[in-house]
């Protein structure tokens, strides 16, 4: 596949990664099943990109899948990411 197609998928995935960062830093998280489904589907997409020779897209899609998996951990184990404002004042 041409490099231009890999570039389009890569840029789109970069946008999704940055958009997901807001959810990671937010106290509100999506349901666990939603996050698990996204992580699983994105992992499959990554392997599909590899079979097409779209390596950059695959790597960034797997990073995106890992972030969705991190959301699962945050929701399931009530993990906090970063410091709360009250902790910074003390």
C-alpha cells in the first residue's frame, strides 16, 4: 500500500489518541465493556494494518488500544491519574 494511505490512517489515529487523553485525565470514565470492546477491536485493526504493510498506523492503533485498556483499569480499580487540586495546595 502506498505511504499516503498509511499517513492518512496514522494522522487519524493520532487525533483519536489526543482526543482520548481528555477521558484519561477526567474523573468520568466510560463503562468497562465499552472500553474493552474498543481495546479489542483496535488491537485487531492493528494486526490488519500490519498485513497491509501500514506499520505506523498499526503501532499508533496499538497505542490507542493500550489507552483504552488503561481506561478499563482506571474504571475497574478506581485508579486516579495525576494529582488532584487539593493535593497541590497542601
